[in-house]
């Protein structure tokens, strides 16, 4: 099986490559700007998903059985909303399985305790709107594709959230962690395994792949600090509601329906941020 990881140089993409190779896949990955260190196990393509001709050429050369789009274009509409639809159209023409990684930012975080796979997006940020548009477009042109919504991705000290906690405690950056901003963080290894499973078992439509625990960003920071032997009392707490930062407050992805499709267990933050951080369990 040839697996193509779009955004392979990113945090999630790197883990997807590792697990796909371990499963015996021929792996091909893309990057947008900076070429990663080349390895004999993975072929790398420089690819801008907005370049329709470049995408067509790459697909004709690679001929992947499976495509996972783990790229992050931020709030850029052409990259985040439009390009995934073009990718899905190309995947369908080539008969490739396609998984589009989405986000809990497609929800407003108001009016619900939890969001399951049946909930309709109601984004309140440009990024969330772009991701929601991508979801709709991908499934419109390729109904057999899977759209996997996830939450804050954590793991092995390399995530943005873990680095921020270390910087705040060291005093190299200033800021607070919000106590009213609730998410369901997921371990990068659990998420990568779940995405590969969803691709291989033919799951279609919207899936939720987030952790089992709902925690605030401040509580998450405390868990990270304790795991790493740092002084969690140095983490200042604040309220997003009192800040000028846009974004949803309470978004708790309910992944129980998708979990029934998986061997991989989507652990909660309290478990995977215990002192001895483990690998995903089937």
C-alpha cells in the first residue's frame, strides 16, 4: 500500500509517517516550504495544494492507495477551505481512500455540553469557517471520504501546547492559560493510529477522534508540568471571556461513536499525561 501524507513535515504528519512505515506502507509525504531531512524510507514532494497542476502531476507519479491530509493552512481560505476539496476530487479520480483532518474549531462552543458527529458546524472564527467549508466540500465531491475532527494534539513534549507550558514556567514568554477554554486533548500517537485505521476500514463521513477527557487549557498545562517535573504554580490562570482573543470557549468532542470503529483507544489527558507517558493501546 502506498500512503501519501499531506503535511508530512508537521507534528501530526511526522507521527503518521512513522506509524505508516511501521505498518509496512510505502510512504510518500509532502511539505510546503522547508524540506525535511531526507530519509531512504520516505519520498518527499514539495507541494502547494493551491497548485492544481502540481497536484495532478504529483498524484499521477505517486498513485497512492491512501491519502491523509494533515496539513495546516491556518485561516488562509484558499489553502484551508478550497485546496482540500481539490485534493478530494483528485483522490476520487484516482480511486484513493481519502481522510481529511478537521478540528473542533468548527463549533462555537455555545449551547451544548458535548458535540457528537451529528452536530452541524457553527464556527465563529475564520479558521473554523475555513475548516467547516472544507468538510462540506470534501464530502460533497467524495462522499466515501472520511472527515476526522480532532482537538488539541499533545505528545512527547513536541506539541505547541507543551512547548508553551515550558516557556511560561521558564519565564521566557508571558501569558496566561485559560480556565474557561475547554477541549478534549488527544495524544498524537493515538490520533495517528486512529486516522490510519479509519482509512483502512473504509469509514466514511464525519468522525470524531479526540481524547476522552474534557479539560481546560490551564488544567492541561498543569498536567503537562507535573508530568515533566515542573512547578505548575508558575502557570498563571485567566479567562478567555475576559480577553480579546476570538475563539470558542467550551467545545467537548464526543468521540464515542467513532471509538466503536477503532481498535486504538483514544485516551484522555489524565491518562496519557501521567508520569510515564505510554504508547497507544489497542
